[in-house]
C-alpha cells in the first residue's frame, strides 16, 4: 500500500490477461468455455481501469470496475441460461455446430 | 512490495493459461478462481482495497460460483471432457496464438514506448469511492440497476424450464 | 356578356365528370338529361353570347380566368377569346353536338355503356369548345389533345372487339404524328416570337417575319402537319375509314362535324402565319386538292355505307383546305358550317337504316328501303343532295360554289380538281341513295326509329337546305362572309377571288353536279347491267381495287413504317436496355452470394473477424 508502481506494468498485465482470454474465445468450441474466456477478458479490462484510476489518484477507476462487475454479473446469468436452452434445443454445446444463422 | 506485485501477476497469468487449456470445465473454473484471487491481490497492492474486496466477494465468490453450480448441476463437466478430447487437439491454437501475439506486440508498442515515470501508491478507500459514486455517477448507478434487473428477469424467464430435474417439464 | 363565356366549355366538361363518376348509378333518363342538357345549355349560352356580340362591335373579346403557368416568358392563362370565327365554331359544335346527343339518347338506349358514352361525348364537346375558344396556343393544344383522347375512347367504345380497339389505336397513333408536329410548331413560335397568345403572336409575326422567311415557312409547315393529322388529309389520312368502327353518333359528331374540322380551324385561326409563308399556303391547297380527289375516287368503290361517308368527309375537308390554301378563309369556314349539317345528317339517317337492318352496313345488300324508312329516306336524300351541291336548293351548293370561285381566282388547276371532285361527289352520293333506297328490296327491316331520333334528323335536314341562304349576297358580299371579316381583319385580302370566275364558268360546277347525278342514276338505277359489265373489265378491276384500299396508303405505311419497326422490336426481344437493369440486379445478387459466404453462423469465426479487425486498426495507429 505504499511505495511506487509502474503504470506500464499494470497495463501490460491487463493486456496479457486480455489476450489470453481472446485466445480462449477463439480456440475453445464449448459454449461454457467461451463464456469463461469472456469473463477473463472482462476482468482484464477492469484491471486496466483500476490501474489507471490509481495512477491519476481518482476513484473513477474503481467505480468503472464496479459497473463492469454489474454488467458481467447479469451477462453471466443470461449466458448460462441461454447455454442451457441451447443444449436442450440443439443437444450440444459445440458452437461450431450451432450455426443455424448461416448464409 | 514490488516483489509481491510481480509474484501475484505471475500467478494470475499462469493460472489463466491453465484455465484455457483444461479439458474439464470444473478444473478450468477453479483455476479461474485462483486467477481472480491473484488479481485481487494486485488491486490491494495498488491501493484499491474496495475493488479488491469486490473482486473476491462478487467475482470469485458469486459469479464463478454460479458457473460452478450450473456446470455441476447439469453434469456438464464430464460430458464436456469426452467431447473436448475429440476436438481440442492439434494445431487449433496456432491461429489464435499468432493473432494474440501480433496484438500483444502492437499493444506493447503502444504502452511501453511512451516513457512514463512510476507513480506513488496511495490508498483510495471505500469512503472516497462511495462519495464519488453517489454524487457524480448517480445516474449510472440507476442504469446499473436496470442492467441487473434485466439480467434477473431474463435469466429467470429463460431458465424456467430447466430446473434441477431436466426431464420434468412442468410450468 | 363576357361572364358566361367560360361556361360554354365548362358545362359539358362538368357533365362529363359527373357522368364519369356517378353515371352508372343514375337512371338512364337522368343520364340522358344531363348528357344532352349540358351541350344544349352550352348552345343556348353560345346563342346568347352571339346575339350580344352581333349587336356590339365585331371585334374579338377575351375573358381571362386565371394564369395557368408562369415560367419566365411563358405566361399562358386559361383564357377564352370570342370573335366571329370562334363564335361560328362554337355554334356549330354545340348545336350539332346537342342534336346528335339527342339522337343518341334513343339510338344508344340498349347499350350497356350508356353513361360512359355520354361521359365521353361530353368530354369531347368540352375539349372541342376549349380548343375553339382558346386564347392561346397552349390551351388550344390542351383541347386538341382532349379531342384526340376522346376520339380514341369513342372509336374503341365497344372495346370488347379487337377490331375496334385496333382502329382506335390506329387513329390515335396517326394523329399523334400530327400532334407532335404541332407541338414542335408551338415551341418554334414561342422561342421565336416569345408568346403563345394567338392574337399577340400574329401581330408579332407580321412585324418580325418577312413574307417567305424560313421561320414562317417552318412554323406554318409544322402547323399544317398538325392540321393534316387531325383532319385526315394526305399523308395522315389512313385512320379515318377505319374509325367507322365506333357507334354511328360518334362518327357523326367527331368525324363529320367537328373533330376533323379542328385542323381547318387551326389554319384559319393562324392565318397570318400562313400568309407569311405563301409556299406553305400553296401546299395547303395542294394537299386539299389531292385529298379531295383521292377520297372521292375511293368513295366510289366502297360497299360499307359508313366508309363511303368517311371518304366523303375526307374529300369535303379537302375542299376546305383548298379554300384555305387559296386564301378564301370565310369560304372555307362557310363550307365547314354547311358540311357539319349535311354530313351529320347523312350519318344519322344512315345510322337509322343500319340499326333498322340489325347492323348491316353493306349497301350492296340493301335496296328498295324508301318505303320502310320514309323519314330516313327523305333526310338522307336531302343530305346527299347538299353534299353533291344540287344548285340553289341546298346549302352545300352555296358553300362549294364559293370555294370553286375562289380557287379559280388563284389557280386553274385547283379549280379543275374541285370541279372533277364535284362530279365524283355527286356520283358516289347518289350511288348511295339509289343502292340503298331504290331497286329491289332484299333485306327486311326489323326496327323503326323512334320519335326522339326523328327530331334531330328533321332539324338538320332543314338546315342542310336553308343554311346556305345565310351567305346570300347582301349589299356586295354575303352576310356570313361579312361576319367573318371581323376575324380576318389583318389579312390583305379577306375574301379574294369572290366573283373571280366569269359568269359562264360558274355554270360548269352546276353541270358537273347534275352530270354526276345522271351518271349515278344511269348506272345504279336504270341499267345496273352496265355497271356490272363495266366492273368486269380487267383494267377497271385493278383501278377499283386500288381505289378500294384507299390508293394503297395502308399498304405503303405498313411496309415503310410498321414492319421495320416490328422487326426491330423483335430483334430487341432480349431488350438491351433492360439487360442493363437486370444486369445490375444480377451483379448485386452475385455480390450478395459472395458476401454471404462470410456468414458462417459460427461464433468463433465472427470473433476471429473482430480480432483481425482490431489488429488492423491498431496497426494503423502504430504505423502512423
């Protein structure tokens, strides 16, 4: 809670986590995993906000993270409900197979 | 303090890598929880105890737990494993990896090239956050409640059929 | 006096609108009352306006309703101009129109389209009155187009038969050629003289255009083109015989008494322009002379009663053009006046016979009907006599005589043509009379005409006799001519050639007429064998055939215009212009297909696309 920190360090950390989440979204076919990777990305974005807020000594960064949390929460709830509906409807959670909106 | 910072950062990264490479959903979720906890430590070390607490309580403690509940309740863990074993193999990570690498390089350039000095860490506690939240961002608070309400209603409506016993299709 | 002037065209137009919207819902009696009453009321107004006019000065008066367009220099109004010429034309149109409509009230009584008929007829009368009363050329053109439209609607009145529709279409197309010429003439006049107001432009023309200048020639030639189309003169005459496909009252009104005379009116109205282009005026006379001969020859050979009358109309309008061409303006209008009466009389009484024989048109099948249709016989006879210009007792004599006198004063060739034409006219007119009403009775009449149809016949017959007396010399010149002087003031010679022929030569037309009557009597009454024998000679047969098909113009136009056009249209069946548009559509569809390949429906590919997009955007930022 004291000492110095580097803005660049924080932002790089956020970037790495974000890109890992992106790899997860692009790589995984299962819907649950996709949702999970999205969570990682959200979290990384929130980290970036907080770091910036601390850099400029304003509470806005933390407030932004709070809102991200609210959005993520409802998104997860809905996403999981939809995943269940998808599994019931299509019999699978493979996003490559759930492609009825093609063409 | 910087050592702790670096250490938590490393833990976060490693466990995130593990998250995206697991076959079993539950395993992945647990690793994700670890990652979130590490990030909470980072928050705390940067002087934002409020969000550190929120990260643990809400993100790791509610949202991830919801994930775990759903996965376990519908036995998705085991069925996913078999499926994933089939498809999650080989050069599937080449393209995403490449893409991510390029993006990393670009972002690294954008972040590291402009030289900035380190900043002194000072704590911004819940009190300050609260004051600012309810004065300047009062409207946003209301909007956030809208979002939560919509999530609530939507999840309830969509998920109504799929109770604990999936075969039962009552109203 | 000026205030009810606009009602004269307005009443029939309003009646037309009313009948068009609600006619089918009204009882027939009401339809007839509205239909006939509107035109009759217009006649009453015309008479009233006329009486006021005559008691005052004989100069023209204008009534402006409102400004129609306002485009820079072009400022035409809806304005009506009353002068002797338009007064006479209005009187003819409304009077003859009212009588014909009265006739049709009973004649068309059994037709399904009763209300539609009266609607179109009133629209026609209204348009013709607009044309005649128009103060400026644009309003005249409106009326011109209106009568063309109504002609189409009425020729094709029984639209369920393809033949009628084709005839209507042919009429419309051919007059359209003339209309286009007229429009170009209008534009030429406007760009050169800066106004379309008739009196105004004639003044400017006489100031700006020297006699014989190319502009005047061009304008006059274009106006002539328009007149030729509407009046069915050479070379746009082929539509008139086929236009007999319409009901008889239609033929009477449009093609005998009014519409075909619109061209004559146009030339008379724009006389200053024609006087400024003597070559074109000579051309007018030439066209008139040629058409009158051509049509008279063709009339000799027809077996359809209405077609004889159609060619006869063509021929008589040729006389009118001949008169205009030699500068005898009042003589032309006088002949128009008398022709309206006797020609419509011929159509109406012929219509009685045709309807009585259940739509039999072939005069060769008729005969000896004078006891079965007494009224029709006498009225037809009077009409034919007037047509042939039987001396002194018919109106036609006086008007034709005036024309021939004027023609002699100008060019002997034209006079000769007129003389021969008179002979031929007499022959074919009495040929009709003798073949239909004399000889052996071959067909049984089924019906008689009613009282309502009888009235117009009697009235017209009376006029066909007495109307000529209107122009009896009265202190030097005829009363009619004196009246029309007011319209032709700007001309140097308001009535040239009157009395131009020596007295002895004035006897020749009389001889021609009577000779024609004698020939017809000989061939068709006394010695029909002679006619048959004459008809079997091969030379005569060729001539007969040639004249029967109207001197081959239909054949010529078919080869010259219709077939090449149809051939070209067939070549372009896969329309190359259309291909451009369908090509556009095809390209769009192809692009669409190409792009829809990117819609895989898979989340991962979309996410990939988003990631690549981000990559590119950041690259742009980084590399800047």
